[in-house]
C-alpha cells in the first residue's frame, strides 16, 4: 500500500521517490521510546505504519500527552534545520511502528540537489504554525466538554478509520492531556457519553460505539 506522506505532497513523483529512496527503514516495538525530550534532533521520521504518542514534561514534573500521530505523518522535520536543535517532545510507540528515517546530512544533500525540498520545508512550517494557533484558540475559548469530545472524534478517526466502531487504546489520562483538562473532568464527560450509549469504558481503552452520535455531540458544543 502506498502511503500518502503529508510532508512530501508538494514534491512531484520523481522528487518524492528520491526522498523515499534516501530514507532508512526502522522498526520499533510497542512502548519503545523513539526519542526523549531534549535529545539532539538529528533525524526525521516518516511514519509508515503504527501510532506514536507525543509527550512533554510539564513545569510541575508531570508528563502530558499532546497528540497521537500515525501513517502519513512525520516528526523531527523542524529539528533538522539547525545543527543544535533539541527534541521538543518525547515520542513513544503506542503500538508496533515502522518509520522511514532521514538524517540531517541526507536532508542537506537533498536540499542542495533539489530546490523544491525548501518548498516542502516551508509548507511544513506553515502547517505547524496553523496547528499551534488552532490549539491555542481551542484552549482559550472552547469549553472543556467540547475539547474532550473533539479529541474523541479525532482519536476515533485515527484508530477506527471509517469503521462504525472505534477502539481507542489509550488511557483517560492521555485523553485528558490532549484536551487540556484533568482526568477527573475527562472521566465525568466520558461517563455522560457512556450513559448516552456513545462510548464504552474499559481498562486502558475507550470504545466509541456510536461515531455518528459522537460527531453530533462535538458539533453541538
């Protein structure tokens, strides 16, 4: 199956093949750490299969889950633009993962040979800024119920694709972190959704049983 890597969409077929041919395949087992926050940022990863959790340390010493990424996504691209860049988050395999990696030296060679690579990197910067801006607006202006339900919709899409039922293999702590709230608050909202027959709560997972109703709930907030 051909993966549509978002990072490479601005490149033509030949340029895309050139980048992929330069990559080194890697495999990681579930719960394996791909990199730690503060590590040197010297490698770009294109995700071929599996899901990755992006986590950061908070000023209070806790670990917060920011998001989850999967096939077609990438991480580490911005760190390659500076020789002294550090990883801004810890990346953990939520399940078995395959990636294609590109080192700083390999990217520099591609950039020197193909000016279109610069366009690819600029587009990535624009997407990152827009995503961060949207997250700030959500945190400032959306009620917590809306944030939790919207994250559930996103996660159901990530884990379930187009299937009518989605089994989200994450803890309520992870969901709370992604929504910018506490586990107690997230649990209260999840219990209300469970009472409405939209989700089922299991140990270490959340099963979305009615995705249509979940989407409708997200739109109602």
